C-alpha cells in the first residue's frame, strides 16, 4: 500500500505519490500504478485506447483508482487556488452549494462573455433577464409542479435521503467494474437495467433495490420504498403568504411567457431567438460530483422560435461540413460506439430532424471547442425513445468526457410548440405568430366577438382579462358556451388569469361561424432550445486543461492549467526579475498600459525566484508572463511552450492584446520578435 495525500500541491516525479500540503491529513489507498502515465493518457484518450485494447477487464479497478487520483489532483488544486470552494465552509458547508473565488469568477465571466459574443451577438438574439422567483401558476402550466420530480428513498433509521435511481446505477456500475469475471448472463442483466433505468416506475425501482439487497451507502441500513420528491424550492410571494411561488428550475419559462412582447419587438417576424443567462435552483436529493450536480447553478438558454412547417436555416451551410463525434440512437441500441459524422450529412440522412436543430448543434460544437474542450472527448448523443418527451421532435445532448464519465453539459432540443401552447391554454393569452399569405384564401372561421361595453359595465377593471380569455377559447369550448347562452341566457366561465369563475350573459359576447377571406396564417411557433449548464462546462474545461510537468530541477511535478487566452482568468503577469526600484517602476508602467488596453493582469514584485513565480501563475492558467530585466525591453514567456521573446517596453501591451484577443498567434509573434534564452 502507498500513502497518498489527497490535498495536493505537486506530484513527486520520483515516487508518483501525491505530496502533502499544509496540515491536510494523508489517507491510504491501494497502489495506483503509473499515475503520471494516466495523466498523459487522460489527455490522449484515442492513444490510450490503442495501448489498452488488448488488456484484460481486470484493469478496470486500476483505471477507476487512477481516475479518482487525477480528479483529486484537479479538485484540490482548484480549491487551494480558490477557483471554487464549498459555501459556508466555516459552518461545515451545505452539500450542493459552492462559492467561486477570484480566478473561478474570472473564468466564468470569460465563458459567459464568449457565449454572448458567439450566440447573442453573432445570431442577433434578443436577450432578456427575468426574475428567479416564479409564481406557481406559471410552473403549473409548464408541468414542473406536477412532474419535476425524482424518486427518493430514505434510510429507515437515520432519515438520510438518496436518489433511488443513483443507488441502483452505482450498484450496477460497481458490479460491472469490480467483478470482471461475473457471469455473462448477470452482466447482460445489469447492462439492461442501466439501459432502462429512466423507464422504471417507483414500484419497479423499489423491486430492483430489494432484489439486489441495496442498502443505505453509509450506514447499510434498510431503505424505504421509492417515492416522488419535487425538486423545486417552494416559497411564498408577499407577506400574506397567499401567492405560492418557486425558485425557478430553469430560465426558459421567462422567455416563453414574454413571447408576445418579444415577437412584437422583433417586428412580428419569424424566425427569431431570445436568450437568457441566470441562476436556476434545484433541490437535489443527494448532490455529489462537485460542480456537476449542485442546488444553485448558472444556466444560459436560447429559445429559437420558428415556423413548424419551415425549419430550414439560412446559415446552415456555414456549419454543414463540420465533422465531430455523434451518437445516434440506432447506434446506441445496437451497441455501436459514437462515430464522426458531418452535420450536413446527419441532417440530409434524417439522423438530425431539421436544419435549424443541426445548425445549433454545429454552433455548440464550435463554442465548446473554442473554449478549450478536447474535441476527442466531446460527443453529441441523441436521446433514446424512452428519454424523449412525448411532444419533442428530436433531442441531442452535448456530452463531455471527464473523470466522472460522459457528462451532459448542453441539451439541444426541438420542443415543437408544446411550451407556447401550454401557456396559451393556462393564461388565456394567445401566444401565436402571423404570416402574410401570398394569396388570400376562403375559410370557415369561428368568430368570437366580446361586447366590451357590456363587459366593462359588469366587470370594470377585470374587463381586459375576460375579453382575452373569451377570445382565446378553442372551437369546442366556444360552441359549448354559445349553446348554453342560447338555452339559458347566461353561463359560468372560468378565467384562468383571475383564477375564478364569472357569469357571462348572452349580451356580453356573440359567437358565430362565418366564411371569411384570410390574408394571413396564424400558428403557434415551434421552439429549438439549446440549454447550457455553465458550471458543468467549466468543470470539464478544468479537467481538460489540467496537466503536470517536471520542474527545472526535475525533482517534482508542477501543476498547469492550459486555458486558452479566451477564458484564462488572468491574461498575463508582470515580474521584475529582481527587487530593483527601476525594474519595479517599469513593471508599474507596463501594468498601466495593460489596464488601458483592457488586459487583466497581475503584478508580482516579491523577491521570490522567477521560477517559482512562473510556477504559481502556470497553476492559475495565466498564458503569458512579462519579465522586466531591463528598463528598455522585457521578455514575454508563453506558458505551455515556455518559449520567450524580447519586446520593447512600449510595445508589450499591444503584443499581449493581439495574442489574447486572437488577432495574432504565438507563432506570429515568435516570427516577428527575437527569441530570448534564459
């Protein structure tokens, strides 16, 4: 057995053991073979697959331990350098809640800024910002109040709660990983359970937990039968407590309920897209996996409204030739692996339902890879039939591979017209679009004509909502109301927006069928929705960017985050080579130039050796370091290659700005400026 210190600063090159930091206590794990090789193979998965293809399944245990050691190295570096930490730590924290520290905030801000540029600006989207607190009636219409649940079980002695499907999934995966010699029939059975897990009812899930004798993970106590638990945080709006509400579980509903105004703002034209970035809240039963499953998180969502009869996209040719890993449902069912498919071919062959959905899949691919996500560990997986909502036309998830496995980070769904119709039915306000027809057509149409004068006299301030409710009736409801008015002279009528029943008299509305010439088509738009889990994307970016390399003396491994300049928390650092007043003055002059150019930077005038200062900033993912070793020129060092160039003091801010904003590459400036050898 080897002892590993899982709060790490560095990995010893001689022993492959993790070195202790501060007062953290060591723990003992089974020996982890070839940890450095694992760190390499984690960033070269295709090569690793070739290397290990002939190995036995008994290596699964070692791989799992290697993944855990790698994850701990990343997480401990992130926490120690204050990218993120558990919230309320001095009070022992709360599961599923995290605080972003200075570098974490900067990375998140840069990711969101690029999201706005890549989607909102380039696609000319309408950005909105809606409240986190949402009235119950809105989420009742969307289905969240009744259906936004997970099945939960309780430890019958301690009362601790667990997600039932997670316990069953962990049991099956653990069995398959740790028992390679398991009977083939049992292996097939466990794989089948994993495949149908989302389809199991509460009763079926409970039966499986009992069949496999699954108990509470920490105490081994018996578990209760599974029962549904709504994941929304409930609250009340106002001091009276009579208006129930919830913390929103997604940002999309704020866009849907504002469709009518956004459509008007857009000149009453389709297609158009609305976007929103904001906090969402889900009261997870047993949050785990760090930033991947939390109770408060940032979503960035797009709702692209389109004519359901025309889902072509004018810019589809711009992404049609992009080729990346796709995992169609047919390949999943037949046991095949993900394969590279050009998105144009996927749409042409009907693998992807339509051009607009395909266009956004391509744009999501470009967004993620430009951030620094490894394209070989990014795939787009199509939802299986049992995962699809009944109203959805097609759904794909952008999944990123990390030490936890394949993680859903972006969902791209064609939700058809479900959401707008649901809010139309509940609110009584028609959320529809209009399109001018090339030639008028004759149609028999139901005409509902509220008599506003009579309604105003009877209902005063509520007149407008009653008029809207009457006008939004479907044909069946309107004809039933007409029949009641003709036979009785009055009828009871439910107004959802008032949440009460009113009495409508025959002189307040006329309902008839007329043959009319129509000059426009009225329809409910379909919605294509890309939804981004920002925290999940950032965590996967951390893992994909992390690597270690030997120190100059070769006696230790140093941690590095290879963030692209686009998302790096700090773009460059400024170091006087030695403590010297002239050098410090030059460093401050350069810092002022960088500030004027809008370049985030950090100045370090401590007397620490230059090598240690480089190592500290490499561990923060800073791409460039400026070292002041004269009063007229300085050296600029690139993080990953460690190459250096010499630049005049008055030019250095311009050089950094060009390479961090993508106007020049490091290769360009290497060619332009003389190299410097330390």
